C-alpha cells in the first residue's frame, strides 16, 4: 500500500528502522535529503579553521638581533592562529652549558608572553630543547587608528 502511494506521488519509500517489528518506512524525496546533507556538510567545512604547526629553530649561541628576528616571525604565526614549535639546538661542547639553553627559552617566553602561552611543557631530547606555544585565548589584535581625512586644498587662481 505504501509502495503504491509512493509511486503515485513519484517519491521514494525509505526504510527508516529495519529492526522494528513491523519495519518503519517513510515516503519522501530521497534526492532532496541527500542534497541538503551535502549542503550542510559543505557549510560546516567553510566555518572550520585549520591550525598549522610552524617550527622555528635556533642555536644556543644565537645573537640577540637574530633571536628577535625569529621571534618577530613567530609572533606573525601566532597572530594568524598557528602554533609555533621552538627548537633550540646544542652543537658540540654547547651541551655542557645547559644554562645557556634555559636563558634562551626564558627569552623566548618573555618575548611572546603577551600573545602566546605554552601548549606543552619544555622537553629536552639529547641535543635539543623544544617547546610548543599557541595563541592566548584572551589575546585580541591591536586596533588600528583610522587616518584623518585631509580637507581638500582650494586651487590657486592666477
């Protein structure tokens, strides 16, 4: 009976719950349902954001200018919403002076404390120290001041 009614209305007979006794079926346009599901999925993908992990590598004996330059790039990554992994590399006999690495890690944390926070604790693996920073939840980009509109200058008459 339901099958004849679905054919008469040119719709689909879809089994909703096959385990029920008797099985439950509905009459509707199945192509329309598939279209709406696809549309919702596409809409949800538009709103999704992807977070990338960017890596910044430094040596322990890095100059302050070079360190600041790398921190500037890390700040740009954090402003975009990406996470930043800092890797401090010891070479040769630098391994015997871990306090230099600790000073550099502290300088990194101090330089980005207004925008970034630690995502994972500082980890030491052999000749490397690494930490991952993400953007703080309470951080907002600074507002830019609007440029004042200059009044038009009257033309000189000769």
